[in-house]
């Protein structure tokens, strides 16, 4: 079965999901450019990437399931890896920014306290 033999309703669903996913990803990229603070900016691409990726992978899954061309573990693995790595990256970036903000504000106002000596 090739793309021309796909039922019309499947083609419409696949196109709608792909366009919606691309729109959400574009919205996330737009939020990255337009939002003012780092903490605001880091959320928009994360949500856009996660939701956009989900819709695009769902469109791919429906298309290849309906056409019967191949098995679907690739979409499942891509979805799994992106779903796991995107929030972890967000957390690491936010913690690094928070650490930077704390050390910069602490260095401007006070002297740094030396670490406690190790007791053996």
C-alpha cells in the first residue's frame, strides 16, 4: 500500500496531527525568542518540543500503521527518549542558572564563607 491508497480520513488525521505538532514546536521556538527571563524562556521550548513531538510521532505512527509498510518501534523509542531527556535537560539548565544567580548575587553583597575543614 502506498500513500495514494491511504483512506482520506487517515490522510486528514495525519496531516492535522503533523501540522498541529509543527505549530506547537514553532510556538515553543517563538516563546524562546520573545520571553524575557531565562526561567520563562526555558519552559516554552520544553513544552513545545514535548507536545509537538508527541503529535508528530502520533501522525507518523498512524500513517505507517495504516499503510502497513513497517513496524512501529522507532516512533516509540524516539518518543521515549525525547520524553525522558527533555525534562532532565530543563532541570539541569534551571539548576545551573539558579546556581549562577545565587553565586553572582552572593558575591556582590557578601564575602564568601570558606568551607568547613574536613575532620578525620
